[in-house]
C-alpha cells in the first residue's frame, strides 16, 4: 500500500439496508479519502424501521478475517462497531493484540434505534474491561454511556462525571454524544486524554428523520481522519463536521419507510 493511501479497517456488523454498520463505515471511510477494509462480526437482518434478527459470525472466523487483512495490508486506523457477545469481543481483542495499532476508535454499539439489542447484556462488562482500555477513543451516545457507567445522565455535570468513569483513569479519550438529550442546542462533550482537556462541541439539532447509522458514520470518519494523521482534536472536529453535513444533505431523502440513511459524499 502506498504511503499516501491510508488504510482503515472496520470491525462491525452488516446492515443490508446500507445505512448503518459495515456499509455505512465503508461509504464514510471511502468518502474521507481512505482505503476501507471490513471484518464482519454479525449479519443483521434489518431495514430502516426494524431489526428482525442477528446472525453472529463464529468468533474464530472473525479473528481470521482480522488477521488476514492486518497480516497482509495492515491498518492506519481501526474502527470497532457492533460486537454482539463476549466471545466476539475477546476474539477481536486477541486478533488486534500483536499489531499495536494506536488509532483504535470504538463505537460501543448496543441498541439500534429500532429498539433491538445489538450487544448482549452479558457482554457489557467484557467490553468495558477487555477492549475499551486498548482504544484511543470511544464514542458512546447517552444511553450507551449510561449502560457502561451504570449512572443516569440528565445534565452536563452528569456527562462530565460519566466521562471520568469511562476514561479508565483518564487514559482513554471519550466523545460523549448529546443527540439523545431533548435540548435543541446539542453540546457533545469531548475529553482528550492526551492533553487532559475537555472540549464542548456545540451544534444545532437538524430536523431529519434520516438518522440511521449516524453513530457508525461519525466513528468511521473519526478513524479516517486519525489515519490521515490529524490530531485527536482535529479529527473529532472534522468527523463532527462530516456527520453534520451528512445529516443535512440526507434530510430530504425518501429511502425506506423508517429512519433512512444519511448522505455520503
Ligand atoms: N445496525 C448495525 C449493523 C449497526 O452496527 C448499527 C450501529 O449503530 C445500527 C444498526 C444502529 O442503527 P441506528 O443508527 O438506526 O441506531
């Protein structure tokens, strides 16, 4: 692979409707100018309004996919999405271990907007104790952060307290997304563990029903900008801007009967 073409591996679930999961990740990584690779953890039977079933890929086969691409092509960044079970989390951890990849972005995917569990309850602690400590940054939304921390979030003070508890003694950066709060002005809070700084990222809520896969899109854009060599602060800002534009440009789409996809450039 030439030095100019940055490589991003996404480890995530497949969404046949093309709006979330691996499909959103590949579109985003490509739009952000990187070379996209994918290791599939689960095949999800879903569309824009319901999740009908989850078919996990055997753990040894997930591990195999990761080893195959990393031993051959390598990666400048890895984005991790849906992991489904403790067994899959451990397989991903073991497969990544020999490669010492710094740019690991983890989107702790748990529940789809359609309401179904994409991560089993039994896997929450494994995710927290086994995988999060290996990442550079995690990107939970409010419900995910509540599950991971065991704390309710209703205010900015709560967000700051939860970030502290998720940052593994201030070593892991956390972008806590405010989209699930009811305010019209949304303030994501970003803790940068490398500079020890807290940044508030304000944005106006965009009226759109097409928000399927926004979390996948943001974390993939973030992994892509880190792969390009931008700092954490710059990568977070650029990824947020990519996602804002993706929601704005996708707002008028009439794809599917439920929450349709965002636009990819
Ligand atoms: N389906 C898959 C395979 C995913 O990885 C994700 C990721 O968050 C979702 C669905 C979630 O979709 P939504 O953005 O509609 O909650």
